[in-house]
C-alpha cells in the first residue's frame, strides 16, 4: 500500500483540525488495480451497451448479437473481456451460451454510471485532440 506524507497545506483547508476530518477507508493497491481493470472493461461503449442489455436479465449470445447488431465473432471478443474481469458470468446449456451480470455490485455500478450520465444535462464532451502526426508536420518556411 502506498503511504502519502501529510500535506503541508492542511491549515489552508479550513477551520477543522486534521483529526476532525473523516478518512477514506484503507484500500490495497491490488484492489485499486482490479477496480481500474473493471472500469477499463466496462468503459468501452459497445461493452457498456451489452452490460446495459444484461441488466434486464440473462441473455443468449445470439440474442445479444441481434439486439446490438454485432456479429458473433466481435461480440464473443467483447464478452470475453468482460468475463475475464468477472463483470459477467456465463453458463452453457447444450450448444447455447448464456451471459448475465456477475452480481449486484456490477448491476449497481452500471445503473449508477448510466443514471449519473443521464443527469448531466449540461455535459458537453471535450473536443477530440488532434493526432500527434498532425502536430508534428513541418511547416514550409516562406
């Protein structure tokens, strides 16, 4: 776990002494790394749409492909990423594979993210940064 030295500027934060402030619970570095991996897996737009679809309940891969308009090969790769991070679980029934959200934590996370995103009526995405190649072009001297 990473220890951070006390801030030199605590007296600038307000009238409360440092001991009066609530502290965040201790979290291991591995838990932070795992959480970041979960956010990366869920952070892809297509995978997030699949998670939203699975919030309604278990789905067969074929049904997910039809609902999303994704071919089976691409969908399989996307679900593999989610399964590797334990965000979804799968079960086989004969030749069919069914996926569902791994647990209520995932369900709450997806719902909270989408609810929060829906509340932000003033949100405007940042303009896309230009690619590094376009910035490195040499200008002709006059």
